[in-house]
C-alpha cells in the first residue's frame, strides 16, 4: 500500500469513545495508518431495579408507551438500553407511536432492531430535531424522552413551551472510568497523541479528570494535541477547558470524525 493510501502513518490518535462503541473508529484509523489508542472516557451503566430510583418511573412509562404520540431516543446508548425494556414489555410494537432518533446513528440502531424510527435528514442534535416541521404543532401531545441522566433540557423545555406533555426517563448512567497511572502514562505520555477524537463535552471533562493525577507539564500534551469534535458547541466548550487546537468535524459519526484528522484538513477551522 502506498504512502498516499495511509495518510495517518505513524500518528497516534487517542480514541475516547466508550469501550463498546470504539471498535469501528479504531479500525478505520488503522486502515489509514494511524495507531489508535483507546482510552474510553465514558462508561454506560443501564438502569436496573437494584441500582436506582429511576427504575420504577422508567418501567411505568415503558409499560404505558402506547399512550405517547412521540418517543425520542437521544443517543445510540439510549436506543441500546431502551430497546431491552421495550422488547420485554412490547414484543409487538404499539401502533400510533412515532419513534424518533436524534442523529442518524441513533436512528440506524433503532431500525436494526425493527423499531421504525426517523431522524432529521440534516443535522444530528436537539436543535436540528426541534426545527423539524413534524414537531412544531404538538400541543396536547404526549412525548417520552429516553436519555442518560442529567442530559440537556432543550427538547423538554421547547416542546413544553409548544404545549406538549413531556416526560423525561433515564435509561442509563454515564460514569467516568478510573485507570491506573501506568495505563494513563502509556496512553498520553509515552506516545503523545497527534490527535484526540471526542464526540461529546462530557468525554472531554472526563478525560481531564482521568489525567488529573499527572503533573501539569505531563498534561500539556493533551492540550496541544489536535482535538476533533462534532459541533461548534462542543468546540467552544473545549476552548474554555484549555484546548488550543480544535477542529469541527462534519458530524459525530466515525467516518466524519476520522476524516477530519486527514492532512487535507490541515487548515484548521476556527472554532
């Protein structure tokens, strides 16, 4: 294979996606010649009867999911965790419910388990969904939002203002992983990353927590690395956290995030 076929040859790229979601990103980086270094900065813990008070409200909403006109899944993780619940109580899906995934990845995950979800054709965030014509006239409609704990309130607030009756239900918890000093050293000090892929603001703040045990000088390699993020909102958060080289990818999917590292994009977008 020629050098031009491996434009990321010799570059170490830090991948922060959760462990159960990072395989495709790491594989694509390897195809382009990069050394993918997986350091998951997020762990997903589904809601269960033994770990939370959120269990009973979630169970009630799932058992009565046929009373909602819209069910919105905010992420692929929400789709993954909620499907187990829906499949348990609704082996045959109720009619009259519109299933919505925020972003194409969430939508595809739902469709893969035969939930006929739709998502907006352009955009991948809450703002894009709220601009869709199908969610403008929702007065008197019941909406269920399935998400991780403590997510953004934009959808809830906006649809409530439009007259909908909205319920939030937590289907999973996001945890910050803990690593030994040696694992952290190997990931960010032994081979300082040429680039870091971060699909959310939370994984960035978790990364800073993970490397917190390193010295200030050792942490500098993180802030000097090229940081790839999927949106302007996360780019602004990253700059506020101290990252100095931020590039916005065309979307949060694996291909868009990886493509943003390529030398052809060396003129970094002002974030």
